[in-house]
C-alpha cells in the first residue's frame, strides 16, 4: 500500500509542478488554487508512504516520478524540446527509479 501511495504522491507532484507554471507566480487564481491543493495532497501521500519506505528511497522515487512526469508533460503538451539527450537522461532517471524499487524489494526479502 505504501508503494501505491508513493506513486500517487509522485503523480500529484507532476500536477502541482505544472500548476506552478500555469499559476504565473500565483497571479492566476484557479491554477494557484489547483497548485496548492495538489501540493498538499502530494506531501500528505508522501508522508504516509514514508511510514514504511526508507526516506532515501522514498524521496528519490517521489522526486524522480515528479521530475520525469513533468518532463514528459512538457514535451507532449507544452511543446518543450525533446532532444536526444533529454530522452536519454529521462530513461536513465526512470531506470534509476525502477532500480531503487527493486533494490528495496530485495531488502524486504532478506
């Protein structure tokens, strides 16, 4: 259950990160409210997940999902550049997230 909470925390981080851009320095009301709401939800879920997941692993995965997701949203919907380097390092980041999850599973078995 903690891993599911962590994934949802990372996904909600994407929403508030994009919301920060759309809020234009908190000068637009609706995007500002959405940003703050999702920020609170994101950190609430993250805090719940950290009850059982080691903090280093949880934080790396939380921020990794948020960073990777924000890059993907930027490329797909905000017309940001999709350079070969950006795609390569996005893949490295995603493999790192998967590796952290798998290494945490190994520790639980041992």
